[in-house]
């Protein structure tokens, strides 16, 4: 396995472990890897209700990891304008997580890939810390609110 592949795997494991943590007395998310061949995203993240079951609400995540020797360095990544445009076609809450890896330590930060973004992303700001309970509760609320406001009910002629 190449170093870049290992870095990416460590970043994805960090994100999965961080989102599976218990916050308060509940798990908020169920993280499902989409596989190496899935276009654009690494994970589908289901929101878990207070009863421990998925609510039907979810969001998509792309993880970009970078090995560094100093956590003060900027989190430089590449997510092109074309990739941003492809994300917007999905029309569901989507986020980009940047993970700094220094030895056995990781720090992650996330940003939304929302409809107002029109440019590529080449640096993840260190504003929204992934391993922060308040941020994760707000992330859960944001994705849930999106689905609550867009109550699409599926009907089919194939019944």
C-alpha cells in the first residue's frame, strides 16, 4: 500500500471513529463506507434517533487527509470546481472533512459543500472541529432540518 493510500485510510478511520462516538448518552450517526470506486464521496452518514434507529435523514462526506509534521500548518487539499459542481447535483447535505495526520495523532475539520459554493476547495479552514460535541450536534440538526423542510414522499407505479 502506498503512503498516500495509508494516509487516506487513516483519515477515513478517524472520521468514522469520531462520528461513531457516544455524545451525551446517544450515538448520533451510523457511518457507512461507500467503497473505493464510489464517485465523489467516502461515506453516507445516517442520522440516528433517540431510539437508536436511523431516522431516514442522512448526509454525504468526502474525506481528504494530509500527513504533516506540525499541526500549525494549513490543511491543504484538492477538491476541484468540477467536483463541487458534481456534488451540487446530488441535492442532499454534503460535507468535506480535512484531516491532518501527525504520527499517531489526527485532527479533523469540516466544511459544507452547499449550493452557494461555486469554486474548488484547496484549503479546509480550521473553523469547524470534527471532534467537538457541539459541532456534531449542530451537524446532525442541520442535516435533519434539511430533510424536514424537503418532505419528499416517494410513490411509484411499480407496486
